[in-house]
């Protein structure tokens, strides 16, 4: 069993990259804007169906579909926030939670109605391409997802620190009223944030589908862990989401190996509780953003 | 309307109960002239999970029931009831036992003669109990839990085999398959989800496999959902089993089958009993490589029967897979139609008495003569299927087989 530690840990790192990808979008929405987005998992599910159908109906490879879907989901997120979430929450933050919950119920049931709960998955030729790293066999799509998670986290960090919109988002996160007073268009920036967060999900979906599946309930497999990752990494920190996701992946894999898969989840929450006890602000405490 | 008038004479000599009056009213007493020209349809209640987590099973079964009713009606309905047509009343159990039970009240109010459903043991336990209160016969299409028939309810008729019989037969078939191939399999690994379904199966297998000379070298349980199966695949590689017996739901099954292939395990077979994915046509089609040669023990129809082929054609026409839910729901409707035919009555008591006593003719299932003994169809049995190039073939028993088993499976690259 000891001989398995390195391959298991490396594979955990690959799984962790997926957690990080899902958490990157959430850390922006939840961590920066403090919107508890219950629809995060449902939007991930929607993105997975989008990639699936682009491949099945149009023959588009998931990696080729990524730029198109990222744009489409940015637009979707923007419109959702501007048109539905902000309209129906009447400016109250507590209402936002309920509106996103309603959205998730509607999206989930619509998916169930349209596509039934039967599991769909893609069988791509490269799904079984394995790369040997330090004696561990790693699936090529997982390695690609790992690399992409690093790149996306870096891009988000650059966007947040180097662009005007990034500065506006940070300004709102720190002091909403003040930002408004100096002329920041709060509604636009909120929608922008939501759009970027949703676009991250589209990217995550494209990277996830070669090794995963899609059902109307698939979002729930990731959403709890995404919230955990965001809090663990530090609210609003992209580096935190990345490192937090990778850490949880490795912890889950190793505790699965030593405690059995049924108890594997314990490792995740043990780390989480320890973090809340000794470093409640999270690994990176969002200084990366602010 | 001979049946109605004889009912009437019999009833009037004893006084008419309210329930009987209602039943008679529904069947044409209220409008005898109209009824003579076109007998009122016989209502059948179909309860199942049309929404919620079990939607796939529920809607597939619904399709099977609808197609069966269409075919029976097109062939002239129930002849002993003057060609009365079957009219199915659908009720959604929302994947919840309590909702399923509540829906039975509605079906009883709609005047159904018989109920069919409900694709899951948990829901069926509730619906059969509720139907018993109204004295409605309940034909169970799928519900493998032994408790279904241990409650002394006389209205429960299970068309398919229960879990105990199925595991016994599954293990026997594995033994025969292995012996016929020269016993290439000795070491078994069990991988199961940690709910009642998987844990129960693992426990039963642990008790029975040593009896047929098979050694269990590893048992691994995992939660649902489980997002990655690499660790499990690596542990299995160390345990070096000849055969893996998975008991999981479809999503985990897909990831597991993939992980086994990705981590290049050399095994001689994957053999499941009520496996989540191995009898799912979509999985077989979408994962030709990972699914190749996986054997399952499950409900399956006899694909060579003309009626089976008619069902497959109808399913293709409406664009749904011929899954086992469709098959057993269709078969259950065939039995109900036969019971109505033999009873010559649409009354619940008469239908129930006929189901309890009579022997039923051919259905699409590869079953022996269908008799319900203490509520269990004694002719029912599970069969073995194997995925071959994206298609699910029946491989065992030989008399129904559409393909010869490939066992042990050839080494995977």
C-alpha cells in the first residue's frame, strides 16, 4: 500500500485541479461579491450539457468548443445577474440567496425535463491516453485540466490586478458605497463578475467532460467541495482556490487510500475544520485580490 | 354485457355494497345503451417516479406501459369484456415513497382495476401497502427487496425475481460460466457503493462465493457520488483479482469502468448482479471500449420473440432505449391484460383472485409458466447479458442466448 502513495497523490492532484477549476468561478462570485450562488452547480451542469451536445450534434471537440462556450456562458452569466438576480432581489443581499436557489431549482428541473436523468458521457479517443509520471499513469485529459487550471488562475489574477474592470471589482468588494460614489457602475461590475464566474464554469466543463459524465444532478458532486475550497483558500483569492482545490484533491485521495473510500471525505473536512480553527481567514486570505 | 348482468343478479341477491355499485356504475350500468355499443375502457393505474432522481427508470417504464396498452388495444382490447380498451392512468411518485403512497388514493378514486409499478423497492413498498387498503391488485414490475412479499399482503404480485433468487442464480451462472471455460477465475474482488443496495449485495456475495470455490481477495466500498476511481483501481491492481464484481449506480460504474481501463488492469472478467451500467444501452453504446465484455445479471427480455421485436421497433420509432425498465413494464401489462381476459371482469376482487390463481400465457420475458405463488412469479428469472461492441447481448441461459459468452475476456490493451 505504501508503494501506492505517490501514484495516488499524483492522481489526487489531478482531481484537485478539477475542484480548483469549479472553485475559481465561485471565489469571484462568493468570495468577492459575497453572493452565495446556489446556482453554481446547476450552471456547471448546464455547461456540461452544452459541451456534450456540441460534440454529439455538431462534432465539436470539447477543447475546440471551449472559447465559444466561455463567451456564451459569460453572456449567460451577465444576463442572469443583470436581468434576473439583481431584478428579483430588489437590492437586498439576503434575497440574492433565494433567487439563486430558485434559479438552481428551475435549471435542474428543466434539464430533467429536457434530457431525462439518464447519464450521458463522451467517449473521446484521447480519454485513455495515459502519460507516465513518476510511476503513476495519469490520463492526458486530466493533465490538460491541471495545466489549464494553473493558466486560468493566472489569467484571472492578472485580470483582477492589471485591468480597470479588475480594479473596479476589487473596489466594490472592499467598499461598495465608496466605489459607487467615485463613479463605478456597480450593476455592470456585479454582472461582469457573475459573467466571469460563469465563464469559468464553461471552461471547467470543457476540461471535465472527457473524464466525467453529465446528469441533471451532476453539479451537486462538485458544489459543496467548491464552497469548501473557496473558504479554505481564502475568500476571493484565486491562488487560494487553486492551492485549496489541489490540496483537497490530494487529501481526499490519500485518506481514501488509508481510511477506505467511504471515509475518504473525512480527510477533506478534517483539513477544513483545522483551517477554521487555526487560520480562519483561509490560506491566502484574499490579499492576492485586494 | 353478460358479465355485468350476471354481476347484477349475484349482487342483488346479497344486497349491493357501495363499492360494488360504484364499480358497476363505472362499467356501464349507468348507461347501458352506450355501453353496449362501446364498452367503457378498463382503467389501469401506473405509478412510478416520473420526476426526481429515478426519473430515467420511471419514464422508461411509462413508455413500456404505454406501448403495451397501445398494442393490446390495437389487437382488439380485452375480448372477454366485449373488447374493452385499456386506459392507463399515470401517477408520479416523484421518486419518493410517501408521494407514491398518496398517489394511490388518486388512482383508487379514478376507479382503476389494477395498478402496475413502481420501479424501485422503496417506492413499491409504500404503493403496495396503500393499494392494499383499497383492495386494488398491484403488479410489481421491479422491486427486488424481499420485504415486499413478507408483509402478508394479498394484493401484491411481483412479476420479476427478488434479490435473493437473483443473487443465487447470478452466482450459479458465474460458476457454470467459469467451469465451462476451465475455471480461469479463482480470485474475486467486490467493489460496491456503501448504501443498502451495494452493502447488502456485498454481504450476500461474501456468504455465497466461497461455497462455489471462489475466493474474495478484496472488498472495497465507496460513497455515492464518488468522483474518482483511480485509487480504487490502483488498490485492485495490487490485490490482483481475476474477476471484479461491481455493485454501483450508473454514474460511478462509468467512472469505474474507465479507471480500470486507464490503469491497465489485467483482469479476466467484470461480472455484476443488477449492475448499474452493464445493462444500460446508452452506456454500452457510448463506451464501446470500457464496456466491452462486461457481464451483468439482470432482467432482460427474450429478444427473439415477435412481440419483443415489435416493442423494440416502437421504442426506436419514439427514440428511446429498450432498457430493462421498458421490458418488464411491458411484460407486466401483458400479464394484467391476460388476467382481465381470464377474469372476464374488471372488478378488483375478480382480477386479484385471477392473478392469485391462474397461470398466464407468454410474455416477452424469458420466463417459464407465470404463476404467482405467495405473490411471487415462480417462473421469473434473471439472465446474463454481455456488452459486445456497444450492443447488449443475452448470453445465458443458452436457450435464449443471442451470442455465445466471451469468458474470460481477452486481455485489454
